[in-house]
């Protein structure tokens, strides 16, 4: 029995971190907010393979239809895409984590402009 426990512990130690990534595959409503500037909700359909995350994000209100690309590392998630809001091209980087209730929460970085926040629900 002791050997079995040691073997299980060794196998767990050798498992890549990406195998422990949260399964975020599926449809998410991503609500973004830049306080006092803009709020939006995009529907993103993520597919997670290993640690890579990809999928379309559509926001009909802002005429946005883009492909998000990113990564999942345990409970942490990062993804980004290029979009146009109010006539301005911007790259949005989402950096957040899975919350205890299964939602996502984090920040939106524009690479020098204002920083926003986001939440996402299935």
C-alpha cells in the first residue's frame, strides 16, 4: 500500500501544470467595463486544448466579431484580441482567475490606456 501511495505521488509530481488547468471550454458571457467610458458584453465560445485557449468573441452592440487567443494555467486565465470601439482600434488583454462560484473575474489591459475590469459567466 505504501508503494502505491509513493507511486501515485510521483505520478502527480510529473503531471504537467497544463493538465491541471481549469476546463473553460464552452460559451461565456464576458462583461467588460472601463469606468465612465464604456461597458460591453461579448459572447465568447472558448475551446481549451492543453493550456491553450482560443475561440470567437462576438459583441453585436459594438459590431465586434474577433478570435480570442490565450492560455489557462490552473485557475488563472489570460486571453486577448484586437477590436474597434467607437472607431478606435485597441488590443484588449484579459487577465483573471476562476472564482469559487465558477465565474471568471479580472482586469482588462489596453497596453497603455485605461485599465478595465471584467467578469464572465457560463
